[in-house]
C-alpha cells in the first residue's frame, strides 16, 4: 500500500474542547491531526499519516451508545482509512471504554487494524483487548511520551505489511496452528523440563479464578446489620443511573429507607440476560426487601442497611466486577454492616 | 511385561481374490470381509470401500477407526473381552499392519460422529488421511435402538480389523520395537536414579453413547486401576464413543497410545516409566471425587515423581482433569496435562470449563471451535447430509457444491487429547 491512512479517535479533553464539563459534546470530525495526533503523526512520518480525527465527549459516547457508535463509525469511514488509532486512554474509565468500543466497531465493521494504548487496569482493556493492538501505558497522560513511540512502532509494522508479534497486550484470542512435534511428545518434553526444574512454557495458561473463603458465622444475627447487594440489576423504577443491560460499566447505590415492598411502580431490573417480566412486576423476587423488613420488625435480624447496591452481571468483565466490589465493600465496612446477602439471577 | 511389536508397513490397499499382504500391499477379499463384518443378526447390509491417501474421497459419518493387529505369540488375543477371551494381554509378540486401518461408517448413530477427508485442507487435520483405509459401511436392521446400533457397528469394525490382522500373522515385520515394563519393585530398581513417571489415562465414560471399555468392561463401572502400558498395544482399551469426533479417542489411537510410546522412548534414558493408571470420567460429583481420589492414591502409592494426565472429551470432563491435577500435584507429584480447547469460533472465550492454578503445565491440542471449509470431494462414502447435524456442524454446513463449512470439531481426531496430532493453539 502507499502511505498508510490513519483516522485518530480522541475525546473532548484531548481535542482541547474542555474537561468534564464538556464531556457531553456529540461526535465531530476534523481533517488531519488534533492534540496527541501531532506527536503520533510525527512518529510515523513517511510511512503513515493521520488524515482525520474523530472526537466525541466521553459521557456522550457512553450515554448515547447506539447513536454515537453510528456517527463515529460513519465519520471514520468517510476518510477511507487503512488503520484507526484510539486514544491512548491511559486509566481514564469512560474514555478507555469509548476507545474500546470504537476499536470493536472498527474491527467488526471495517475489518482494518486498530492500535491504541490503555493502562493495564483500565476496564476498557479487559473487555475490548481482542479488537485492537493496545500498547500498555502508564496510568496518566504524563506517560504520553512513552506511549506514542510504542503506538508508532506497531503502526509502522502494519504499514510495512509485517506481522505484529509484540509490544501490545495479548488479545486473549486463541489461534490454532500445527506444531513441529506431536502433542504427546510435547507433553513428555514439558514434563522432563518440569521434573528438572527448568523453565517451561505452558501451551494454555489456565485462567485464575478468585476463590473467597467463607467468613466466620455471625455470632448474633438478632443484632446484626444486614445489607443487600445484587448483580441481578435491581434498580429504582426508570434506572436512574442507566446501568447497562450487559457489560455494566458501573453500579448503583440506592436508598431502602422508604421501600417496604417492591411493586411495579417503584422498581425494575436493568439486566438484559433474563426475562425481566417477573422482576419488573415485583422486584422482591431479585432483592428480597419485603421479607427482610419483616424480619427486622419481628426482631429476627438486627437491622437492614439503608442502601442497596446493584449492578448487572450479564457479560460484565471480571475487571469491572472486582472494581465495583472493592468500592462497595469499603462502603459496607464503613457503615458497620455485619453480613451481606448477595443475590444474582 | 515385555511385548515385541512387529510392524508390517502397508503402503497400499487393493481388493483381491485373497486377503493377504504382498510386498507392502494389503489385498482384501471384499466379499469375505463383508461377510465377516456383517456376521450379526442385527445387521442388514455391509458394503466395503477403499480410501487411500490423496484420493478425492470423504468418509462421513465416521464412527471408529481400528488398526489391524494380530497376536503372534503370547497369551490372549487382540481386543480381549470382545474378540478374544480375557487373558492378560501385553506380552509376547504382536504384528501390526502399519499404514492400514478399518474405518466404520453407516447411518448416523448419535450426533457426534466425524469426517475423514483423504485430501485437501481436511486431510491435514485428521491422521486417517495418511492411512490406507478399508471402509466398512454397516447398516443395521430398522428396529434397532441407538445404543445397540453403536454396539453393532463397533463389533463389526473389530471383526473386520481382526480379519485383516490375520493376514499379517506369518509376514516378517519391517520394523520391530520392544516395550518392557517390569513388576513395580523390579522396575523401580532397574533405574533407581531416574525420576519415576506414571501416565494417568482418562477415559470417556459419561454413558449414553459415551463409553470406553477395558477388557470388555464398561470403564464407567471400574475404580481406577493399574495397567501395564503394553496392554493397549494388544487392544485392551476400546472406544464405544459417539462423542465429538475431534477429541474422542478412536480404538486405533488407543492401540498406538502416543503418550505411552513417547514415555517409552525416554524410558531408561531420562525417566523410569512405571506404568499407567486408567481412570474414568463419570458424571456425578461423587463419582468424580471417588475416581480422582483413587487415581491420586494410586499414583502416590506407585511412588511417582511426575505424571502426564490426558483428558478425553471436553466440558464436564474438564472437572475430572482439574480434580486429578489438584490431587496429584497436592502430593508433590509434578504433572503435565493434555487437553484441547473450546474457545468459541472467534477463539475469544475461556477454553476450559474448569481451571486450577496447579495446572501450570498444559499441552493443548487446539481449539475445536475453529471453523474450516472443506472442499467438495469426488466421492463421498456414507451420508454427506449428516454434516448438518454432527457436533460442530449446523444446518447449512453442507453446501450445494458438496463443500462443508463447520468447526474442526467434526473432523475425526483433529484435536486428539492423547497427543496423537500436531495441532495446537496459542494466544494472540
């Protein structure tokens, strides 16, 4: 190919439009490079060129997903690029998610490579890493100077028609190939190395699941403060925080003070992974507030925590779930909760 | 136990007046083999075809593949418990028609039967594109039930194979290999300074057309037991499986059990190969707990320093694999696992249904969900439309021109977990 044509996706902050107060600006496109595009364009000079930049506010993208996706994709397409660069988004939560979603859009619709940069703990990385070559970055824009050459190195490889083999976070995609030795021989060779205490490389790194040990039983349930936490998506009617139906990027904290029984007018589920009819009719089916309030009244438990915490488990990444749980747990501890009932679906 | 395995190299198979081996060519009397394979009241008809490497031939649905063998000297016969009495096999002399195979096909039994292509991209995935195949197409009587259908076809294949094997009884083998494992204490003393290795040989036994047999016994009903490695070379283990074609172990591969061969290759050099523990993959938790406990106990009892554990099938048996790994590693015995993957057609899903941090040495036979398009063949032996229903295919897998788009799951032994093939997978 000739000079590789690049479209660069960035948010309102990096486009110089503004910070959080401007996070709701809709998508726009500008010819050539903008903001960090200057450095990237310079680093790939001669082999590639940023022909256009697409900008969208982080809140706008995350809250108007369908419309923003269509617009952003159309704007990217209008430049007929050979490659798309997203970010780098470092550890910015919503920007990282937007970078990931744009990567997915491009990967699935345009079938051209995507290059980006995200911090290892950015939830967008875990969810969308298979759609792009994301170089690992520091957790803030101060590491831009390291991120740009890393991104440029991958762009140059792609522009030269070479295979990209390193410098990015593994996409987590498994690909078959024929090995030189048969499986049994490879197993014996691996065993010999393992026996000898030599270094060996597993062909399938098994995922590590968190196992949580059960805590000691609550000594006196009649004085215990109990809280409700759910991944079944129970939310106040109208889903005020717009928790996503799948791949949730947030959780909600809602007051139980005035709720004694859920009916169709005060609660619903945000969860997109099951038939919501029965939950929407009576949310106690997912979050048993009616029974617990009664138990408090009857003195069977000490008290019920004033808030419930809710997210949607459907397709939500382990990275996101862990982040939510860490915050929720801190909150519960600070409020002196003794026990939690976790409900799912 | 000492077994001499003599391989008679077969480079071609042809029909002839007399079933015999001459100058590396296996001649097959078509009528005679059909009569012997069809010797069962429950069989309506048997047809016999030949399929050679490189020919534009597709066989489907494939049920089992069997290698012709014959006992020349020593106790028992090939396939004890089915084709001969239950004498202990694995010693003496056995001849093999290396390069020949019996492939059974016919109306579909379950949904989990396979495809063998003799040329094209599909041929790269199956080891049976490299063998000279005598294809036995068996049609049972109409009133037969599925499980009985499986038995009928399985037995027909064993009969056909042993019939061919006889042709090698008085032929001088081209290659002879000697395998020997001594009684435990002698074996330990023979190579006292080498690390002691046991092979944990997991067999698919979920029932309902998921069966494996040892000396004729349904392995679902055994508690894990010790096996001399040479026993498999005489057909002690037989497949009765209609599990996904890519990772069920055909009888042929049990008879050539590759981990056993490759451990023997190191026996006395770098390791002391003590033998095998065969175990099952049953469905209930109690069965899984019992079998993994017994397996770990046996491996520990034998004094192993290390073990290779191979799985058969996927999903539910992943739990057995993980339990075996945890309990054996838990005794300080090092393990390597052999499995395959179901990472989705895009390769992005988690590959196994269970996981353990102790499973840090894992050989994979590839992602069974990866999609492949098999070109049309001039000849199809069997029923091409079954491509739409076998596991790994879908309605529409078979195209009008005879090509097939499906997961490699449909290809016989594409992701064999005994380690017979070369396919593997890596993370991108």
